[in-house]
C-alpha cells in the first residue's frame, strides 16, 4: 500500500499551471552532495526541537491521554449468503475485508461503523460523564436534537464573536442514482451552518446558501452537485467568503463556486463558478495563511494531481499564479494546516465513497514542493489505519493555546444513505520525526510527524479556551 517512490518522477516541481519544467538529474545530485552535510545538522537540530516539544506535551496529562494508542479488535464474521451488491462488486478475488463489511449494508458489523440512534451523542441528551466527549461514528445531535448536517465541511473561527461556525453539505434528502453508472447522490439542499463556543454543542444556524429549485441552468439547481464548502473571513472587505466544489450529476463540470456574505450565518449570495486557471477542479479546500493571503487547493487533471494558488486580495477569484503539486499521486479531500512555519496537508486516495488510506504531506513553502510523509493514522487496527478510520479528511482545526494540537475532521460516508454519513473527529498532533524518507530532502526526515490518534471516545483538554 505504501505509495513511496512509486511516483518518483523526473522532478516535476515548481511548475506553472500551464507548463511543465524539469531539472536535470546531474544538477540535483550536485546540489545534493553540497547540501547533504548541511541538512544533516538541520535534521539533528529539528529532531531536538521535536523531542523537547513532545516532552512538554507528554507532561500535560490530558495530552498523554490523547496520544495513548488505542487498539480495536474486530473479528470478521464468516461469509453469509447474500451480500449487498455494493460490497459484492468489490469482492472478486479477495477474502472478505473490513472494507467489504463496511460497504455491506447488511453486515453483522454494521453497528461498529454506523452505530444506531440509541447511541447518539449531543447536548440535549443527559450525557452524564459523556458530555464534551467526541465519539467518532456515532450520530451527533445539535442543540435541538437533530442530527448535524454539515458533511464535507470546515470550521471558521470568528474572532469578533469568539464563535466557531461549522459549514458543510446539508444532505438530509433521499439518496439515489441519477442513472445506472452514476454515483450515489443527494440533490443539493444547500450549505448548513452550525455555531458553537465549545466545539461540542452545535446550534443549527440554518441553511446559509440554498439550492435553486426551478432554474435548471443555475449552478445550484438541485440536480447538480455542491461539495466541500469552506468559509474564510476577509479583513479588508469585511466579507465572509465561501468556496465550494460545483459540478453536474456526472462530475463533468468540475468547477469551483464562490459566495459572499456580510455575516457568518449568511445568507450567502452565490456569485458564479469557474474552472480555476482553466483546469478541471473537483475536491478542493481553501486555506488562509497568517499573512492574510488565502489559497485555493484543488484536485485536477482528472484527480491525478493537486493545484495550489493564491486568491486575489478580496478572496473572490484566483490569480494567474498556480503550481502543480503531488503530481501523479491521485489525491483528493485536501485539508491544510500550518504549524511552526511548516505547512501540512492530509489527503485521501480516490475511491469514490469507499474509504482508503490517508497520507500526510509537508512543505516549507505553501506553493511547494510538497513532500509525502506517509500514513498519519495511529491505533485502531491495521485495516482502520489503511482506511483512515473508515473516513475521508475534510478539515484540520487548530486548537489555540495548545500548540501542535489540532482536531482532524473527517467524513464517514454512508453511500447507501448519504444523509446518515457520520463525523469522525480525532486528535491530530504534530511532533516527533517523520517515519518515511522524503523526496526533496534527500531522504532526511526534516519535518515532524503528523499523527492522528484513534479513540473510541475523547474530549478536548480541560483548560482549552472554549470550555468553561
Ligand atoms: C461519572 O464519574 C464519576 C467519577 O468518576 C463516577 O463515580 C460516576 O459513577 C460516573 N457516572 C456515570 C453515569 O458514569
Ligand atoms: C450523465 O451521464 C448519463 C450516462 O452517460 C447520461 O445519460 C446523462 O444524460 C448525463 N447527464 C448529464 C447531466 O450530463
Ligand atoms: C478571475 O481571474 C481570471 C484571471 O486570473 C480572469 O480571467 C477572470 O476574468 C476573473 N474572473 C472574475 C469574475 O473577475
């Protein structure tokens, strides 16, 4: 499963979106020889920092808790008569795997991946000691007792109101196939928004960007696709700006759309869609850097690579500057974050609604080159780690006050009933040396490891600013 070096191409990097450049291997080896000693000292220096940091973290008892390795032991039941066609299709030459069980609506293990309503979590229920505990995969209810509808989402922290806003796909409609070969889908309903001070109790703020019911030519016509909405705030224009993947049923439009609002809770005004830099664009995210420059990152060239480029100052358009990254690696569902001046990204592979292996990437410059560091998942069991805990990355949220700690947000898609897709939130910690040799640093792991720890239940450290 390791992707390492399989994709090692004759150095395609720092290319403009429209053209490819290549450097000769000779130059690289010369540069390599010159830098190798220098790098060696950096490695040692950085390792030292990492250890120191880990020590500090591990002295904090609650972080110790979060970094505990928690195993999952699941026995795959013996095959029974009929499986659902969804699982059958994937089966031909292999024995039954947990992924087959995951995709089989009739699996005896269904309750492990999609626990039923009785086990739901949320602020209305008397949770006893379970208040504030995330329980990945369980139904998560909002402050009114309804399942949260914010799939493929992201979180905006609004400084002015000290409130977190969670935006995502509102998918509370029937799942169907538009035609025989079409992917499972739900008609566009809109972008849902939830607010919270503590990141656990979420208040429904309604649909802040709604589908278009009648105009079939409109991007947001319900028959189309709206995925992965993300919102950032523009200090200069004082507008909340939303970017999202816009597509048609067959995913041939492959565009990004933008919308704008004066308030985090909308309503957002839809502006238009475009193919950024003239390229197809499917899974995407936006990232706002410390200096206020925001970036669009999207899967392109039929999902074979990602493109990244800064937005204009008003965040409403891309600029002509863009780079190809992770070329030939076929990654989607990008989620970016930054720590101590280094950029990190989690991505998934491309297998439709089925789960697959997550990879962590790092870069010193956001425009690349980006290194692939390997699978960030820790705990669970081997299948859990190879399937990113049966979920797909969507966002990584920094926890202010706890440097190096983040919430990893992912979607456990349920292709049989997409509205019942679950949220998998887990602690993500940056620290310690990377465990895989890196391409652009001559094999030396100069960056910290990104680790996502499996927990059946966990909570944010007490003392985190949002919690009373
Ligand atoms: C909650 O925790 C306390 C102290 O650990 C324990 O005594 C009590 O039984 C727990 N309550 C429930 C409902 O689990
Ligand atoms: C999607 O593809 C199917 C099958 O190829 C075709 O019948 C249908 O017209 C297409 N729909 C759109 C909106 O392009
Ligand atoms: C967005 O920028 C591109 C050039 O980068 C330009 O061609 C296009 O017209 C712009 N779109 C809008 C709506 O301003």
